[in-house]
C-alpha cells in the first residue's frame, strides 16, 4: 500500500506523511463488515456516561450535543472538528460525523480532526463516521446505465453540492484509505456497518438503489 501511495502521489507529494499501510484495524482484513460478524465479534457498546457529540449536525436530537461550523438555532457549539479544545479529553462516549471528513484536506486537516475525535473520546468510546464511498460512486459513474443527469448528480456527491461556501469535498475516501487514517489516529478496532440506526441523514443516502455512504464504527482502545 505504501508503494501504491508513493506511485500515485509521485514526487509532487514529497514531504507528506503517508497513511499507515492498510492492513490496519484487524490483522486479517482492513475492516470487518457487518455481514462477516459472528456473535463473538459483535461491536461492544460505548460507555454509558459521557457526551454524545454530533459534528456537523443540523437537527436537534435528545441527548446529543451539536457542533457545527455554521451558526444556527440547533447548534450548541460553534466550531470546527479540527479543534475541539473546548471539549475535555476523555469526556465523550460517542462522536458522530456524517459526511464531514471529506471536507477536510488529507495533508493535515483530516488527521487533526480524527486525532481530536480520539482525544475527546473515553476509552471504549465510539467514533461513528460516514463519508461518500468513493468506490461505490466510481462504479455508479461508469455504469453504462447512468445517463448524463445521473453522472452529474454522482459528480456532485464526489466533489460537493456547492450549496454554500462549506459544501466542497476535498478528499475522496474508500474503506482502505479511511481505515488507514483512522488507525493512524490511534483507534484500536473498526467495523464497517450498513447503518448506524441513529439519524435519517446522509449516512443513509441511496442513489439508484445503492447506498452511497461508507459507514464506519471506530473504537478507542
């Protein structure tokens, strides 16, 4: 994987730290899929006590604290996920971020955000992260059944809808790339899941019958 990244990025990326090799979360596979889980591999529950932080949330939900870079009546904390200094270390049981991480640069911002999520989580706490799945979107884009309007919509899912100044995607993420960054941030275990079962938001988005989000539960050791 390191050789692949080096070849893909080329000399122009010299000086950047490459993500850790993608043998990451578990020795045999990058991420366990929901279908592969046995009873012994069931995802452990997060701590009962602690803040439940929703990064980028737009709808209030009981028990959840919303952090957003855009002010609004639903926002509890105005700020960015690359700096969670207003939140104490090891104070959160769950951190949720749906379609947020793709807005961050892979040459520093994404690493800072994941490190901050890891810092504020209690041991055993869960990071629930959803991003547009670049693997799925690429397959949908080149599907012969996708017409011009379909490809335009898929392109917007890849690069951002441009509905405001913040709605721009700068990093494409697949399971191996996201998993590598998550492992690098210090998370001990990770599971890919079909649905978090929490909110009807971008994490459940479907295009032409196919879920387009990569949903990952990462657990702090």
